[in-house]
C-alpha cells in the first residue's frame, strides 16, 4: 500500500517536472518543431533552477546531442536527461554562506564590498573566467552606480534561490 502511494507520488512529480521542462523548452523552440539551438540549453537548464558549471553543461549537451551534432537539441532527447537531473537534484545552487565566504576571501580588509575593477579582475582572470557578456550581465545586476562597487551581502541576498 505504501509502495503504491510512493509510486503515485513519483508519477505525479515526474508529470509535473515534464510540464515544467516542456514549458521552459518551448520558450526557445522558435520554429515550434521540438528543437532548440544548442546554445540555449544552459539558459533552459538555469531557468529550471539548476546552476551547472560550464564543464557540467558541456557534459549535459554531449549526452543530449545527436551522434552527428546539428547545432540543435531535440526535445525527446532533452526531456529524459533533464528529468533525471531534476529528480537527482543535480546542479544545485551554492549556499548563501558559501558565497559569502568566497566574497570575504576576495575582500581581506572586510570592507563589505568590492570595487568594480576588483570584481572584473577576479571574474575574468581567476578560476572559470566569465565571458564579456557574462561580466556585463553581472555588473548590471551587482554594481551600485553611485559607489561603483558591489555590496556583496546585498548581492548574495538578491541572487540566492529560495529552495522552498
């Protein structure tokens, strides 16, 4: 009896996930032919609350791509892989306290902010570097135009995804 309830709950969850995945996919299916440009896959995955690294995104795309890559991803290849990612809760966002500690490492004087120049340097020269487009997007959301700096506590609060 309990197993039947679990199975029903899982089926309902999968049906709900399929609906969300289809809605996210359709936003980028401009031709309405159940395909999207491979370059949109990261945006679709992120719109579903996942935060894969570039490496994880590359692996995901390799898994859903055709044998002979066409530059497009078909919905029928995408949905089972994306469903599994969501069911396994992969690519979870980084916790707020971890983000705060990361910013604090970049701010040894404990000022509570980084200047625009400091932020650009760290984000383009260290670790997995941001592209110009990613950097401009982050700066538009993060930098206070009056001080030309990022108050990282405020930025983290704005960026953290509420899991509930």
